[in-house]
C-alpha cells in the first residue's frame, strides 16, 4: 500500500471511519449469533433482557436461563476494558487485538462446543468495544446498539434541516452513517451466517484486524 494512501486511511479512536467499521462489526455479530447460536443477541443486552423476561413469564420458563450468561459476560468485558485502560497507555490497540484474537478463536472451536460459550465470548467482545470506542469526535455513540444513535440522528436532523445549523448537519450525517453501516453489517452477517455457518465469524475478525493495522493514536 502506498504510504500516502496508508496515511489517509489511518484510524484514530474517535474517527468516523473507525466508528463505521465497528458499527458494521456490531451489526454483523448480532446477525451471526442470532442465526447460528440459538437466537441470542450477544451484543444487545437490552434484547437479551427482554427475551429473558418473556421466556421467564412463559410456560417454557426454563429457556430464560440461556439469556443470563451473555449478560454476565458483557459485564465482565466492561470490567476487563476498564482494567486494560488503567494499565496500558494508550490502550486502544490492545483492546482491538484482544477482540480479534477472541473472534478468530471462536471460528476454530469445534461444533461440539455449546452455543452458550460462543455467545458469551461474543458478548465479551462487544462489551470491550462499547466500553472503549464510544466517541465520534466529541459526540457519544454506540457501535453495537442503534437506539441511542437513532435518537441522536433524529435530534440533529431537526437543527440541521430546520435551523440550517452546520454542526448539526455534520452530526446528523455522521450518525446516519453509523446506523447505515450497522444495518449493512447485519445484512452481511445474515448472508454469510446462512452460507458459511460458524466460520462466518472470521469475516468480523478480519475487519477488526484491519482496524488494528490502520490504527493511529491521533484523536483528531
């Protein structure tokens, strides 16, 4: 890759380019776990909480237990991310490398491994990502859940289109891009999960590897 092109593609922790790649991975992993791993949302704990409550209130209440381990793994991921932040300066590349290694390993696990182990691993990866990469410039966002991003985009659109505020327009475009790439990741994850099965996880791992290679410390 020419040096000038590499410099142009460098990813900083809070850049839009980093955000859309991570949002794509977030959507991809949700589709992957839902299709291949017992219909569990490994990255969206709101969905798991709802499914837990619905199943707990149904005649087949024993099925609610499958939504608990990913929830606990998510909490563990946040704690590990905070530990890495405390011990490493900077810590962003270390988090990305850990994400990549876990996703890569998941693809090598035999089919005899219980689905719960896989969903817990991906929930752990998701929480690492959420706890570490949560800024687009000075704006907070989420790379694995769209509700907050959708609200922010809608709020920014009002000032952008009715008040013609340039900063709000940039904000609207940025969050619209995050949402669209999340949807694109979900569509792509659905396609590859249905065609490649468990091995589809390696595509998400490959995207994270790209972020490791292109990572740049600058926050501008």
